C-alpha cells in the first residue's frame, strides 16, 4: 500500500513539474510572439516598385556589376557580400582609391524590413540607398551621368532596361537603376531560423539555453530597440543611455544628428538588425568590436545597466545565434560585355 502511494505521489509531482515547465514555455512563446515577428518566406512587396522577374534579374546584375564604380572594381556586393551575411568583414569599408569609409557596413540581408537605410536613416528606402554609395567619394566615386553612359554603352543592358521598364521613352536612367537594385535587395531575406520556427509555434525548435537567452533578452529590455521582424531597424536610439561607451566605439560620430541637427539626436543611430548577427562582425557603427559576447556586454553596460552575469551574457549570445536564418542562394550573373564606348576604369 505504501509503495503504491509513493509511486502515485511521485507520478503526481512529476506531472506537476512537467505541467509547470510546459506552462512556462507556453508563456515564453506567447511573450515572444507578442514582441517579434518571423521573417516571411517571400520578399515583401515594395510600394510603387513592382518586383517583376525581369526587374529582379536586372537588379541582380547591377548589384554585382563593378562598372557602376569609377574604378571598375567596386560593386554593391563588395561591401554587402551576400556570401558574408550581407556585410564585408571590415571595420569600415574600403572604397575608391583604398579610402576607408567612416562607418561599418550594415548587412543588406533583411534590410527591406528597416524603417530607413544607413546608420543615420538618411535614405528613406533601398532605392534611395542604392544611389548613395555609387556617388560617395570614399565608396564608388561615380556620377549618375557616367553610370547612365556606361549602361547605355552595352546593348544587352539597354535591351534589359527596355524590357524591364516598358513604355518609357528613356528607360536607362539612374532612378531605374536604383529601382532594379531595390527589388533585388528585397529578395535577400533569411527565413526559417530556429527562432523563426519557434515564433511559428514549434516550441522544440530552440534548445533550453537558447530559450533562457531569449527570456533574458526580453526581461532586461533588449527588445526595446531590437524587436519586430528584423530585431532592430525600426527606429533611432541614443547610444549610451546609461553610460557612454568608450570613445573608440563612439568614434566621434553623432549619428542621426548629422541628418536632423536636433540636439536630442546626438549619438543616436538606427538600431541594427540582430538577425544573422554571428555572420556579420565587427559590430557597432565604428566596427571596433569583433566579439559578439563583448558587444552584448557593451550594450548591457551602456544601454541597460542590468545585472547580467557572464553566464547570462553567454545565454543571450546563444539565443542571438539562433536567429541565423536560411541564407539566400544567389547565382552569380554573367554580365554584359563592354564595348568601345564603355567608360574605362579610373583610379583618380
């Protein structure tokens, strides 16, 4: 009788513990679903820029074509390499004449979900962003007129622009170049990470340490700047709310202040996406932090002021790695042959 009673008691207690654990997991899932959204399986539609197959293919060719740069060496993919998580594995990008840009290149992957582009949000969308590096002296150092001359010099490009932008008297334009690049970049999304599968209802998609890291990430306020679909990119936030990070991290960069000239925007930046973050070191706009655990520690000290122990930070890092999704598979395009009219490369 006693043995039967003990067995029943043990079974009851085990059932209670299991039920409590299941309830906690269900709460974590519901809290996460209220805060984040999974990366969709298909690229989102872009307002006033229909993503036809022809336009996507043209955009891909332009994205990989270094002849959009004055030197003939630098393409969009140089600084936003689709094989390197959409970034370039540089502290700050190397551009025309081996000049170094002032900021770390943000990933192009999932960038279509950002509220705006660049660290300071000075480009309202991907089309506007595509025009910036082409003209920047420390990047591609070209001009819209030279880009159009280059594209018009290659009959294959001319035909592709006509096909992609039918009915236009002059389809080869700088604006159309940017629109084509925009729709291609919008396809560079990374669905089906372990975290995405979890958000879709598969509670077993993440392991225990990843779930504990997610819980810490939400409880300590990281989601204030890194929620939504892209786990960031939805607004501008001051770097150093609790304590200013080192001068090396700030790098004298006042961020969005350069765009708005508003005092409240000093040292504010568009929050970077944390998706695929393990693939895109170094971190911060200055690119001086190469270790993800160190980056989390800096944010703990400067933004949260939370009492996170080393083990907690390890768990958050483990969770962040669970956001690495299915990387886009891009077949490198064969680009049109140049003609005698194609502008020659210049390093000046």
